């Protein structure tokens, strides 16, 4: 099974900050990597698929990069609505594992 | 409008069974693979199971293999999860999601509580 690691597990940042979250797969997953945002009591929302493809309606301050085993999600200028939990997920091979998550909190 | 609505959750004793349903609308259900993903209270997301559009391929996570069964009825635009031999660690919110490679639409979830 492919294991997914995320770092950091949590971070504190201010509105306007640039934030980067990283995700590492235990073996190559090419570009089969999704990023989700989740707010308390809500379902996850897909932000980025195929490592770098921004979903329709997602603000351009979100971007994704990487391939193989190392990936990153960057928020160029953190907004109040971005404080949430973020998860990566590999969809290269079953089981389609999620990373443990990164909590982005207000500083 | 694309919509997924889960139902069937509730309180069940350890060793018991539940059947979850997910009603889909607003898209061509029979052309999409579908998934179940769960989230224990205060924990992260855990992928549970996926089924391809024609039910040709089915996948399960190790923690539910042999106990859970995913199925679908394309005529009824519905996805199901039969859960047997339930354990306390199966407690959580269960979401259905559209598309395995790109899960772009999620339901609001249904809560399953396994407790005596």
C-alpha cells in the first residue's frame, strides 16, 4: 500500500501570508495527487487534481505542484476563509490513501 | 445541480449491520465511478471503498475488507455500502463521493455510531 505523509501537521499563519503544505508518497504516484480543503462539520472540497489542475471555481491563490513522490500545495495570500484542514490523496493505486492532514490556524 | 445525499446511518451495537445509501442526481450516474470515504470523530479522512461505473472493478480498504460490500444500482442512481460485523472503530461520518481519480462532488455525510 502507498503511504502518504504531510507536513506540517499544523501551522499558524496570518491573513496575507504565503503558506506551503507538502505531501510525500512512499512510492511514485506520478501525478495522481489530489488536494482537499475541509471545514468543521462540512464535507471535503476538491481544490486541485492531478497534482496541479485547479478545480473550477477555486481561487487562483491556490496552486499545486510536484510529481513522482513529492508534492506541494501553496496558498499565495491566505484569506480568512482558508483557515481549515487540508488533505492530500493519492489515486494512483488502491487503497486510495489520504494524508493525515494539515490544520491551518489563525495566528 | 449535482447532488449526493447519504442515508442509513445510525446507532448500532458492535457486531451489528447497517446499509448505507447514496442517492445521486444532476449528472449521468452510470458514467462515474463512486466512492465511500469515512471520518472518525476528530480524525482525518479514510478512504473505504470504490466501485467503477459498471461495477466491473471494486476496491476496499484493508480495515473493512471482508466486512463491507459496496454496490450500485445505475437504474436507481444509487450507491450502497453494506456494513457487517461492525466495530467501535467503524464509528464516524460516511461520505459518498463522485469519481475515483478526481472526487469532485461529495455528499453531506451520514453518521454511523457503533456502541453498546
